[in-house]
């Protein structure tokens, strides 16, 4: 599933092509996504001018004059920018065409993504309700994290992936941030001290920022809006490397399962 760095990479890729453009047409070939594409979406969007292209958690929000287009990539979704018409392929479900002729094409083989419309700026969208702070913004700091983890018995990795606490930190980046902070993924979250929470927040920020610069992580088929893969997988220290030698200390990386997800960690570099 595309995580925050991948979605942010796509946001940066599509924004220059959409901002200040008017939507000339919307073509829906397959409305049966995770949530059905609203039947009135094409009619409502046509003619509206795009004012902003934002991201909230793993959602892309294309702000128009009266409505906001909400896009989630699900497990396998992709958004590509086409500067000239191309015949749609299988699983090319939705096209957003702007007045320059540029096409934003939504491709999703598994159809777990969504393309929805929300009135106004999207702030009232129920899918965005209850989300925690963005990990790269000031509201997410060590004091906040320490307060949210207090008395929690669940593992720190599980809570780091809980969007009610902080958004966008998926499985890959949670493992990498915990490695950078030197914290075991299975440790009870409520046992982290305030200084350790500050350390972990700094690690989350550092890992996500590096991943965004690298264009995200391509493990299977993720590509940016220009079709280019991400390169952060070349910098992964623990994710997917169980049984291999740690790149930092040469210890054998261990594998454990936390809330049904595989987690790799280093017994020497993650002593806390």
C-alpha cells in the first residue's frame, strides 16, 4: 500500500499540472471502487477551477471552486499524468481532464482505492474525521506522543501505525523509524520515557523526509505521477531484511510478528 512518502511524491508530481487549471471533463469507466464513484461527480466537477492540491494522511485532496476531489490509492492504485491522449488500459478507471489537455489517470487493479467528492474544502469529510496530526508538522512532537502513549500496553510499533495517533506512518516507515531510534518494535508503548518519545519523533521525521526526497519506496509496482519508481528501498535498514546482517553492526536481524504484521529489528542496534 502506498504510504505517506509515496502519496506526497504523487502530490508533488501532479500539482504543477493541475493548479490553476479548469476541469474540462471527467471520464468514469469503472465506478465500483472501494466506495462507489458518485454518479454526479463528472457533472459537478466539469468547469470548476483547481485551486490547490493537498495531502491529508494518505488522501489526496484536489481543491476546486466549490468541491474537493478526494482520492485514496488503496493497495494498488496509481495516478499518472498524461500530456497527450493515450488509449486506456485495463484497470484505468477514472480520467480527470483539464483545459490544457492534460489527463490525470487513476489506475487501480484491486479497486481498493476511492475517488470521491466532498463539498467545500473537504474538512467535513467523514473519512478524514478523527485522524491524528501529520508526522512532519509541529503538532506531532515528543510531548504529544508521550501523552498519547501513557498507560498503553500495545506495542509501540502498532500505535505508531495507528492513524488516530499519527497519520501516514505505515509498516515500512514504522520499522525504519524504530530502528533509527534504537527502540524495539514490540516494546509496550506506555513504557517509553518522554526523552525516548522525542527521539522517536525525530526518527519518524528523518525517515519520512528522506523517503520523500527519494520518491518513496517501490517494492512491487509503485510509481510516481511521471511513471518513475521510488528509490528509498535502497536505504532500508530492517524492513524485508530478516535473517540478513544488520548494515550498521552486522548482527543478524530478527523477525517477529506484531498485530499480524511481520516486523524486523536488530537486537544490538535496538536495545531499548
